[in-house]
C-alpha cells in the first residue's frame, strides 16, 4: 500500500472518526428534555445522553437561574412545549454542530415533521432568537416593557413553511428587533 493511502486511512480511522459527526447532519433519538432549549439526545459520535443545546434561540431560565417569577413561569411553559414537541424516543435531525464557550454541545434541532425547533419555540413566544452575545431580558416587564406577539417575523421565521433557519440567517436573527415596546404609564392611559 502506498504511503499516501496509509495517511488517508489513519486520518479516517484516528482523528477523523472522532469528529466526523461534527461535520455533517445526524439523526438522533430524544432521551429527555432538560428545558426549553436543552435536550439529551442519543446520536452517533457523541457520548450517550450528552446534553445538546439547541442553536439559534434562547428560552427563559428555570429555578435559581431565573431573574424573576415571570421568567420562571415562562421557563416552565417553554419546557412543557419542548417536551410535547420532543417526546422520549422520538427521532430528531441534528446539524450545524459546535461547542459554546462553556464546552456545551450545540446543534440545530429539526423535529420529525421537518420544522425547526427554534422557529417553533420563537413563534410560540417562549423563546427569542439567539446566536451569541447578550442574553434576552425575560424580566423586561418589570421595567415597564412588554413583548409584542409575532415579534420575530422580521427575522424570516415561518414555522408553517417548514420553520427552518439556515446558517446564513443567523446574522438576521441576531439583528432582529428586540420585540419590546414601551408601555405608557397607567396615569397616561385615556
């Protein structure tokens, strides 16, 4: 066998096999939904049950990590919706793998019916687009701000049309308007 062929085989068997799953789409089975944007999924090439942080959106924090009661409530609603969309044992598509600054596995999650999990959660009002940087303020109402329904349509999300969020759209999602508007003080109301 030629030296060139040996090199190719060593790369495929050694280092290449460890990271092969990170380069392409994968199909996995849901083991457990941790919260609205984190799911334990069994799939080739990753440790069994390693949590996958879904890309392109952020949901409110649960428990001690929540900044206010409204965030805790919305986190529970987001988790409930995610569990209904991703029942144990269901198949999901995974793509666009990576790791965040904390070492968590990231992937775009596609539901069995072809819809993008991010688009569905955002359209339901239980998530906001997120591709890094500053996290959304789920307690904005305490500052007299209120979210508006359908606030992320300008980001090009359309769950009814498949709800996919291609990589090129990530910048558009990050640049989408915050979706919050000022609420006039009660004394100014007619």
